[in-house]
């Protein structure tokens, strides 16, 4: 009869012997040959783009000129710069920035970009995340909400001078950024159209620049609740923004008008948010003219979102990224939008790209010719009951626009 203990002991010995005989499989390569050529191909690509006489190439590739690209590299070097090791040369700051800008400009997949730059898709994923984070840090001064009454008055004066809407301190809108379904999200990001998204509300000044953005609100929150869940709303509710005190528009008016944010029907009407009259008012009526004047001034936020998504085409496609990384990517495009708008040589919004008016006639900007986006979905309009005092302020403004504050062409619309 076989002794079970002896059999077990023999099996242990055999197993131990086999483990000793087993040799660890050697890697076929330390780095794949396609990536080994990065030092040649990627650097040659950057060199060709910045070569004198092909400025149009780097503009199309990165959405900026070579001078701006170099300026950003200098700003980013202390944050994302890496050192060479004895095993391999580091991916340079220029390469990291070029990879990230190309991803933002095209929305190409990481798989596609790995063949262009000779960098693995795993590395590209990390590079995009880190570089977007760094861009927000180094460009933080370009997206700032006014911090004093004097700064708010300057914003309001710009709106009145350029768009003929008094006491306006910003134009507000929001967009759904479509995602792939996040892991273990349990429907938290599913919006009213039944696809996953995060929401980007933005406040824009009279010059198409973002003063405030708040990315990361889950799509499941109703469109009406997006603004109420933002830090901007809480600051307005608590009177923390140092807005100027309400005052009359002109003598001999008695009604004091607060300084307001212009919004569309997706937002509520209250003492600091002004929205259009419901329905379709009669031609020539004060309500109709008010809606035109508000829509005209709000055009700045439509243009800001439109230009940003037409230049950074990553926003026009569903993002196959986790919400945390998507937030970093979207924020980077917002900060780059303001940065590029304020550069010395503005190739970001050349003549004709933004909406304009000629003798009161509306001329569409070139961004409106873009085909419909599969992402960047607008917030839906939701009927709401408004406070009586807010309605009174709106009616007062409507009357002002057909009396002392009219513009010559407003009856055409």
C-alpha cells in the first residue's frame, strides 16, 4: 500500500527541482524598436515644424506659433521637465508639450499618437495628464474672476461700450462634455439624454475671455442644478464677489438696477442673473427688443465656447477618458483659450473667426460653419418661476431699451 506522506514529500522535491531548473524568460527587448527611434523621428518632427518658413505647419499642428510654443516650454520646464538616466534619454519638455497640444488640437487617440511621436500610449496617457495639470498651473493668471468692485465696473463698462447692455458683469453658459461610461460610476454621470457626461459652466467677459469655469459637475445633476452646484452661485448667494451696489441707469429713473450676469433659458431669473422673456414676443415690443439686446450681448459666451471647440477638437468628440482626466483636459483648453487670445501675435482668433456686425447686420464667425459636434452639448431650457422683483428689473430694462437706451438697428430683429 502506497504511503501518502511519502508521495507528498516526493512531489514537493520534484516541484522544488523544477523551480530551480526554470530559467526566467528574458525580455525580447528593453524598449521596442519603434520607440527606440523616438530620439531621431520626434526631434526631427519638432525641428521641421519650427524651421523658419514653415510657421503655418506648427500653427496647424499645435494651434500656436513657434514663439508662443517656446514660451510655453520655458514656463513648463520646471514642472514637467525630466532628467536622462543611464538606461534611456528622457522625453523632453518640448516633446511632452507637442504631444499634449496635438492631442488637444486633434482629439486623436493615444494609439494614433504613439506612432507619430514614437512614444508608447501608456506614456502618452501619463504625459497628457501631467502636462494639462501643469498648463493650468502656469497659466492660472489668465483665468481669474474680478476681485474688487473696480474690476467688476471695468467688465460692466466693456459690456456697455461694446454690446450696449448696461450693468452686465458677464455672460453665462454651460456645455455637457460626453464621456465613455466611467468604471463603477453606477449611473452617476448619466444626463437627461441618457449618456455619461460632465458639465462645464463658464462665465465670459465682453472680450470673449473666460473669467470663471467649474468642471466636474456630474451629468446626472439636472441642467437647472448645474449653476446652483457651482462655487460661483454660492459666492453670489453669500455676497462674496464684491459686485458694485445697485444703482439707477440714468436720471430721472428711480429703480435701482443690480449688476447682473446674462444667461439663457436654461438658467433661473433672479436679482443677479438676467434671462430672456419666455415665448416669442411681438415684433417691436419691449420684450422682443430686450431679448435681442440680451442675445446680442450673450454672443460672447457662444463665441468663446464655439472657438474653443473648433480649435481644440478634442472637445468635439466623446472623451475616452476617466472623468478626473477629462476634467484636466477641459481645463487646459480653457486656460489655453485665454492665453492664446492675449498673446502678442493672435493667430488663435484671426479676423472673421468671431461673430461681427456691419452697420447693425449680423455676420457669422467662421466657427459656426463647423459640422455639428458629437460632444459639447448645450444645457436644456427649463421653465422656472421667477421672483417678482427680478421680473420688475427685467421689465425696467426692456422699457429703457425702447426709450433712452435704444440702438438704431434693434427693430430689425
